[in-house]
């Protein structure tokens, strides 16, 4: 015997009855975005549409006007008949319970939708041959259900002003970075730290050091901030990443660590670095073909286990597998960048996504990146709160100069939605993959409290 789908018919009757007795009940339905299809009983759906129509046309809503309209539109039998409609008034106990009743109705509707999606997934598993397509569609549909669940409502100016002024008051006596500290003084001064909910694009041509800088962000943020740091590496295995981190932290060249040809003192330095890194809440996922729904799922799980996230890094954006049913690569990248912005807001932490640049950079005499160089989609620029470009002059001048172990790398903030744009210089120690602040141009201590 088949189970009945989740529903609460008594709550539906109570809401419909309240709508015909209490004028403010419709305001509650509109505030909570109650839809006719969220009612389980078809007769209740017909009734609710009738009540909505009367309200939109400016008519009074009561049992008489509802019955008359249903009769004139030949919908009275579909709504259960006149006696049924009149009897609904007995279920309206109080207008004070309308919000609670609507929430129950919406929760039951959400469960029914989840069941329908699950049934579709089961049927697809029996019929389809393409495993990737099944997983992609299943993850997308499940995420659509959860995203609807997390939808937000309007906030009044009173609420927003109060929150902003309270936050300003809190920050007034806070002398230093208010966002996520990156460890780079000039960068933190310009951005006030990476802000929670921001999507930050770190873009460069190959061999500029963007993966190394992203790894430095991971280490510094984990060192200086509360909350876990998640790193999705679609190109490099976790062991290789950890070797780079050990090299950076211990200042022992990564080539020596990879070959294990290190002295006793260097071994001690590496072991000490390993102890420090073990204490930091850094989590690495090196799945090579990760999808957006998987990233959401893994981040939600990590946030649940660790309490909060301080940073998510993705290396790199163009390697994320897009939806199977997509007309073009541009649409895929647009879908990916938009969802990374949603991820930042949902996880309440900055998301740093690395991105490739087109070959147009190489065609210009100065080789300096521009926003138009972002590869495959203009939506990356649109969705990003910050776009940072790396430029290493030594890479292009290497035939004219003696190679150096340390180079100056220019970090150009080409877009900053909530602040100034500009350029800062970092020192890149190539042998240990470490970036350091070249100089502190601001004078004051950016990390003072």
C-alpha cells in the first residue's frame, strides 16, 4: 500500500478559513509567498486561487464573495461545494496562528517536492546510461530544492539601518582589519581584509604564481583567523600541495623536500613546520572533476563539522565541471561563476577562485592583464566582487637579466566593488613558493586592535 505524501489538511483548512474571516491573513500569505500549488488538496488550491483573485481585484473576501465567484466561474464543485467552503470558517481559530500554519503548509510542500525529485532520480537511474548526466541532473535538482528553502525576504530600511549603525559602532574602536586577514599588509589595507560573502577572482597567465599565491592565502588565513579553510585543487594532488606548504613554512626549498635530500637541521625545520600546519584548520579536496553541487555539499558538511569557514579557495575555475546540458562553454562558465558567488554568500566567507586569462595578454607589448582578458565569459567579471591580476615582469625579461630567486610580483586590483582599485607589490621567493609583503606603505599597524 502506497504511503500518503506529506501534508497537513487541517492547517490548509485553517488558513483558508482565516482568509475568509480575518483581513490581515492575506498579508501573511503574501509575506510568506504562499502559492496555490503548495496546498495538497486540489479543492484547496482552487479556493486559494479564487481568494487571491478577489484580493487582487479589490473585492472583500468572505464566505459569500468566495462562493459567488466560484459559482460564476463554474468552479464551485471543484472547490468542494458551498457547504464545504462555508464549513472552513470553523477551522479559523485565530489570526495569530496563520503564520505558523502557513509555515507548516510550505514545509509539507517542500517535502513533497523532494520526494518527487527523488522519484525522478530513481527513474533516471533505471533508464539512463550516462552516469555523469544522471549525477549532474540529480545534484542540480536537489540543489534547486534546497536553494528555494533558503530564500530570503525583504528587510525594511529600519532593520538594515539599525544593523549597519550597530556594526559601525562596533568597528569604530576597532583599529585594524575588519575582514579576513590575508597576512599581506598593503592588500589588507586596500581591501580591509577579504570580506565575507565576496567572490574574489585571482587571474593570471600560466607561470605567474597564482597557485602559489592562493596557497599562501590558505596558509595565512588559517594562521590568522578563526574558522576552517577549504581548498579545492582540481589540478594538483594534496600531497604535492602539502609539500609546497611545508617548504613555504619551513623555508626549505621544495625541490629538496620532494627529493628528501635535506640536512638534519632542515629536517628539523620541516618537522616543526609540519606540526604547525597540522594545528591549522586546512582541508584539501583534490577531486579532479568536481561539480558545483559537490562543492556546495562538501562546504556545507565542513561548515557543519567545523562551526564556520574563513575561506574557500578553488584552483581553478575553468576546471570545474559544468552542467551536462549546456549550449556553450560560455554558459557553463557563467553558471559556475554565478554559483560561486552564491556559495560565498551561503557559507558567509570569501571565495577565492583562480582563473585563466586569454592569450590576448601575450599579444600586447607590456603583457599586463586587463578585465577583458578574463577567459571564456564576461560573467566572471560581473559576478566577482574583486578581480586581482598577477604580473611578473621577470618572467618576460628573463632572457635579459640574471635569474633571481626572489622576484617582485605586481598584484593589480582591477575591480573592487566596495573599495579602491590599485596595485601592490609582493616579493615572490620561487624556491620556497612563498609570497611576502615587499614593504608596508601605510605606516600604521594594519593588524592593530
